[in-house]
């Protein structure tokens, strides 16, 4: 999988987080092939507000936006004449300053907020939505399931690493 990350804003804080690992974990969880490509950008409030206005007609910054490229279930092999054409799912744009403000509102950490926003954005690229109430419930449940599994995986890796060091 090809995960392209553009740290336009708050680079130092974000580089310390396992962004690429979580993105790969989500895409694997959703059954995406190894030739999947996604870009993730971290931008200022102003930049995401501009995108929010341009593409959604809404004023002000939002926390995360997703822009789909190739459909989540598209078979591109015929178009390129190869079996393993890149599946470019799309772009996830996250506003870390909005995430910081949300930590106070929701009682979460910066990493937890960024992780949730990343999972949320990637699930949109994988075909999930939350327009209808039942879709929203399914998506929230899936977000929780993925984040819980991610946390358990990281804890297991951390424990295994600590045991090996002794």
C-alpha cells in the first residue's frame, strides 16, 4: 500500500503519531488490495475552510474531508491492461487545529482525535457514509471497532517488544 502523507501544518506533533500504520491497518481491515494508494494531508483551519466552502458549500473549518478518486470497488485492470493497476482511493484532508479544539470538547487526546478523523476519512473513501441515521450508526460502530482493534494491536506489539528487550 502506498500512503502519501503531507504534513503542511503541525508537522512535528503529527510525525510522532503512527499515521501510516493506522492508515494501512484501516485499509487492510476494509479488504483493500496491496496496490491501494491514499494521500493524507494535514492543513490549517484556513485551508480546510476554503475546501469546505468550495466543495460542500459550508462556511468555516471542518475537522476532516475526503475526496474520492477511484471508486472503492473499481477494477482498474482492464483500463491499464495489467492485473495490478494502482487503486487510488483518494485524499483525506485533516485540520489538526480543529482536532485540538475537539479534545477539550470530547475529553480525548490529540492522538485519539487524529486517529478517529483518519479512520473516519478513510472509511468514506472505502464507501461508508453517514447521511442516513442507520448509515451513521454503522459507520460509528465500524470506527469504534477499528480503533479498538488498532489499540489492542499496538498494546500487543508494545508488550512483545518489552518482553524481547528483557
